[in-house]
């Protein structure tokens, strides 16, 4: 069993985005998703610092650091893209105008609780929730993109979050480097997975969380 790389996971997320949807990509790994959207998808990417219709990342040597996303990474602007102030940007986020927000996370509970802005540890950097709360409660659907395990080998999917919460019961789908899981009332349902993943191994690695196997579960194609 071989986990997906970050770029492979980004391609999986991109393939799931509905055509012609308005999508915010959170800081970090989710920004990779924009590099795998085909032009015919019609997906318009939003950044909370005031940009709509972001294109793929620029080629090396072609970066313009006056054109950056909310994480200060250089971007390109697709045809028809626009700039606006953060007041209008947050109105889009809070007003239900975004179909999906793809966010990173430290933890996600089996009920869809999201913890993605701080671990609560004093690492010397001041915690900053940014636009995460606005996205979590304003977007029509929240998808999380993250590694299944921490660097210490513990599951990021937990019965209940132990880190400070961003929002409760907002996550609809969890994309990990091992599997894609939907959050349902009956538990987390595995929809896609890496070849060779065993459901009993996944359950053992995620204690206290009810994990179900979809009848039509398929293997990743990357």
C-alpha cells in the first residue's frame, strides 16, 4: 500500500470539484489543487485576500510577488479574473456564494468538527485563524485535504477534536493520502482509497471512529 503524494492528492481533489463551481482553496496543500484543473472545468478559484478566478501557479522565474494568494504564494490570474477589497471578499465567503472551500486540518472529528487553525501549543508563533471561520460557516460545503496521519503516526481523524475548534459539524468530505471519506450520520464512509488498503487496518489505525466501506468504493486513479 502506497500513500498518495501531495500532488497526487491535489489531482484527486481537483477531479471531484463540480463543473462551474466557485471554490476557495485554503492556505498550504489545498493551493496545489488549482494546478490540476482542466480549462473546461469552469471552476473559479477564490482567495480571501480579494481575487477571483486564480489560474495555475506561475512557472519558475515568472513569479510576480505583487500577485499572491492569501498564503503569500505567487499565483496567476485566469482569463476574466478580477481583484477586489477584502470587505467584498469576506462578503462572498459569509454570504454563501462559495460552493466549496477546500481546507487543511490538524484534526477532523467523525461528526465533521474542524480544527485547523492552531494546535494550542506555544511554538512562538501567534495563532491566527484568518478567514477559516468565515469559510467554515459560509461556504456551502467544506472539504478537508490532509495526510491521514501526523508525523508521530497518530490519526488526524478522531472521535472528538482535542485541538481548538474552528467550527462544529461543517466538514462534508475528507480527502487524505489513504482514502476519501464522506461524513454521514452513520459514520465515515470510504468512497475511494489507495490500492491494497484494508478496511480493518484503517479501523485499527483510527480508534473510536466508525468507518464504513461504500459498496461502490473504488481505487484512486492517479
